[in-house]
């Protein structure tokens, strides 16, 4: 991911008749990846793990996310009167 990018986190619990359907989604580093309403937002450079688990913590999944600098718009352009950003 790049800083400012958003991704939908589609979480599907199977089987449909599972006893514990309450899931918690958390980030190991909210300064890198923030989560709100199952939407991941890259807010800073670095790495974070996203954890999805049920209330008994018997079912767990981890997703590793790396956030890098957006390379677009970082190159300087030369014009007639010098450098422009």
C-alpha cells in the first residue's frame, strides 16, 4: 500500500451457522494502518499486522501490510525558470 491509499477488507465467516460470529479487527500499528468499518487506510510509512479474530480468540488470522512512499509526484520537473514541483 502507499500512504493515503484505502482498501476494503472483505471478511467472510464460514460456516454460515458458526456459533461465535463476533469478529474483532485490529492493527498492530495504527500510525501505519488505520481501520474503520472494515476499510484499511495507510496513514504512515512502515509495517503493520492486521488481526482478525473472534471473541474467544480461537479463530485468528493475520495479514501483514507494508506501507511505502507514493513515488508519483515526487520527481522534480524542469521549466524555463528553474525547478517546479
